[in-house]
């Protein structure tokens, strides 16, 4: 009888799931941090509140493991953590670690090193993109424009897609920097000098759009985002030169807009507010574009523009305000209705990764400082601050009452009480 009731409940749930609803990896209960920027890819955590303090009495380190360098954020499952690294400037490595202890469960590696241009050397020659996890398989973006599918239980390589060999495109000069996005039975990646839809079981490319040729001036830095605008599902995609809405079924370009940026440095993940898209670029500014649709097709209008320039950090949107770390290393709050800055801080480090519970923001500074901030459009409301790492460019992850911090040479786990 219990099994029958569970089956009936599952069927009822499926009836109320929209036909085109995205399946971002696995069940968030089992995989609470399955991809770039968390379950909904917008920095929001689900089902819990962030701590009120970062003191050593409240937030305690449970374990730490030493690793080779990486910019990839950790992927967190119910009982495992997946991390990447580049070893000896030759091989890319993926490890599965026991969530409770940090003990290694399996390891997989392949040759995958490259050298980035001299003016980007300060940011290193190691793996960049955060993997994506669907509950059974892990999809890892290697720096040399390869997508590798691994069995999450064993680490066995199930397939590999080398975009340079498959499509004849140029090797991305700065590496594969865009994080994969899983929707249903497909993986969407900004690789191969464009946006590709890939069958997640076979590794076969279904379509490719937004061709930019790859190389030095192509190959995206930003990661794709899924949203519904005016009731229609679409991929919000930012290339080096433009922002676009793409039909996830057939790859049709619904709308597009040029985004000014210095040397194509459109890096952050664009975010949706109502039926509008917010983005910000290095050397360009901040923008809000509002979409609409009529019988003649899609229309895009610039609602406002702001001189504020982002760098690599993606925004957190709470109650009509965008909280954003900037090119000048300051943190700001922008009113999305008016485009006006509400406040801006003094400088911090070069990069922040941020998560939120809708009331507080937890930010990891590139210098290794962890900051707890109240989402307050009236002022910069810093609740607490604590040094927990030396150098970190990877995105922070939060699962349950645990914080996962991937510093350049280690992974640390902290638990709050």
C-alpha cells in the first residue's frame, strides 16, 4: 500500500510539472549543488537559511584536502563531492570525494593542458568551467574544448566530445570557460565556437548556432542560462559580442542584441528579472533589456543602461535589485526598475562568487575572505567577515548546513550549527 501511495503521488506531481520545465540535473534533495551557481543557476539556495554569523564557534571546518589548481566550482551530491584540477600542467583530473570525510572514492584523468595568452597568465593555465551533474553522469568541460561524460559511481569515461576535432574549429585561446547546462536529455555548451545542443547519453551534437569561430576573439566566457520570457522557454546566451535568446528545441535565434565590451569581455552569466534580461560587461556597462512578442515575432527594447561595469562575477537578484561585484573591485546594488545605483562599496578582491537565501548573501572574495551580507538596498549591510582561504576563483557551493570552498590548491568544507 505504501508503494502504491508513493506511485500515485509521483504521478500527480508529474501532472503539474510544465511540459517544457527544465530538468537542472538531479533531484535537488539528492544533488543540492549540481551545476554552476546552484540548483536554479542563479545563486539561490533551496530549503535553508544562511547562518547569522561566520565566527569559529558557529562555522567550523570539518575537513580539507589538498588539490592541484582549478577554477571549477565543486559539485555536491548527497554523499559525494566532485572536484577538478590540472596536474603538472599536463593532465586534467576529476575526483569523487566522500562528503563526510573527504576520502577519495575514484579518480579519472586525461591529457588536457594548454597555455593561455601572456596577458591572461595571471589567471593561470588550468581547468576553468564548473561541471554539471544529472544524478548519474558528470559532464566535465576540459580546457582544450572537450566535453567528457563520466559515470558518477565509478568515474568510468562514457564518452568524449572533442569540439576542435569534430567541428574543425579553432582551439579557444583562453580555454573552455563556459559551464555546461543540462536540460532534460541534453547538455547545452558554449563550445566549438558557438552554442551546441548535445545528446547527454551519446555525446552527439544535435545543432550548433551563434558561430563565432573560436580562437582568440571567439569562444564564450559566459555560461548559458535557462528562463521563460513571455511564457516561452529559452536559453539566455551571451557570446563575446552579443546577448541572445535561443529556442532550446531547434536552436532558432529568437532575439539578439550587441553588447559592447573591451576585447569581448562579456563574462558573467546574464540573469532574468520579470520579462527582462540583466547583464553587465567589462568596458561596456550594465544593461536591462525587456522582451516582448507579437504576431511579427520577438522584440527587444533597452529599458536602461548604466555606466557600472562588471567583471567576472555574476549578479544576485533579490526583490528587484541586482547585487553585483564590479570591474573596479567594488560591490554595488542596482535598482532594476530605474537602473540607478543604490550604493557602492570601497574595493575588495578581483572576484566574488555569491549565493543567497533571499535575505542574506554569502560571498567568497578572490582573496579568500568569506563575507555575510544582508540584502539591503538602503546600504551595504555587512554582518560578518572571516578569512578562510588564500586564493579562490572557483564558485562557492552550499548544501544543507555546509559550505564548500574550492581554493586554488585545496577544497575545504565548513559546517554551521
